[in-house]
């Protein structure tokens, strides 16, 4: 396993300390939280952990079923106890860019329904100002090029439709992803999120502001747990 993969695994496994018997657990998407899902499956099978999971993507649903996590539909529960998810960037205020895996809509809905949000990341994800990672925006296929033009005008940067070969990437919700190459300039993420959401054709934006309570960050020197002083876990 290479260095970064090892860091992802360490963060993913450490985050399981936030999962207790009886909890309803949101299961995020991506190559870091994958390790959390695998470890939760192990704990269920080997240690008798009793939880139910709510996946944030079809890919995570498939993995969770494979490792033996019982799943329920979000519609079947009033709230989730915790969601554990990855991030593409985390700023000093615990605001996030997410959606590198094209799952941002379901991830945001699940985070919104959760009493707490734990982010798992390796140290490369920690930034001063958000935006070096292209900001993902889920948009409708209808008139997608017009929506992309509106985004480019608003953000004053290049915006691309995410492609898979010759075709746009299609999300689990049947939409497309626009990636906005803002550069590290998003220093008012709450304002930026609100402005992007005003554009017709935008389904959701991958800015997760004031949602993250804890970041479990794996560094070469060890795993560090950062608690948001304005979050729900202080
Ligand atoms: C998917 C996401 C992921 O959580 C994010 O892209 C981080 O993924 P990884 O852990 O693979 O770097 O937001 O939509």
C-alpha cells in the first residue's frame, strides 16, 4: 500500500470511534471513507457491532452490502446519528469542498439529516482557502451548457462539464457535474454557495459550509482529530 493510501486507511479506521451500538450511520463516498465502511463491516461481523447504514451513493451501497452492513432508506428514519464522509478540501473554518466523486447531492442530503458530521482526510486536503480543487456543481442535463456559462460568468473562471470519454459523467441522480476552476479564492464560501444556488439549472453545489463537526486527518506523524469549536461535538 502506498503512503497516501495508508494515510487514507488510518483516517478511515480511526473515525469508527464515533460509531456506537444502535446508531444510524451515514456512509459517505470515496477512497478514504471506503476504509471506514470496510472497518464497520468488520466490526459488525467480528465484534457484534449493531448499526444500520444509510449510503450516499450507489457505489457505497454496493460496498456496504458486500461487507455486511445492514442498510435502511433515509425515508425510514427521522434522523441519523452521524455521517462519516471524505472531502476534497477542508479550510480552517471546517468548511468543505466535496463532490470529487460526483456524489455531492446525496452526501449533502445525508449530512443535513445527521446530528453530526465526521470528515476523514489525509493531510493533503487541509487548505487555507478553498478552491484549488475544482468546485463541483451538480447541474441538470437540460441546457447544461447555458448553466455552465452562467457559472463561469458568476465565478469569473473556467467551468468544464465533467466527462467520461466523449460523454458527460452522469450522477446517481441522472444529472451532470460542472467543475469550476476558481483557484484558491473562495474565502466567503457561504456567500459563494448562496450565489451559485440562485442559478436555474443548478441542483446543488459541493460547498459544505457549517456542517462538519470533526476532521480526522491522517498525517505522516500520526492521526489528528480536529474538533470544530463552533460545531456540535464540543
Ligand atoms: C464524493 C466526495 C468524496 O468524499 C471526496 O471526493 C473525497 O474523496 P477521496 O476520499 O476519494 O479523496 O465528495 O462526492
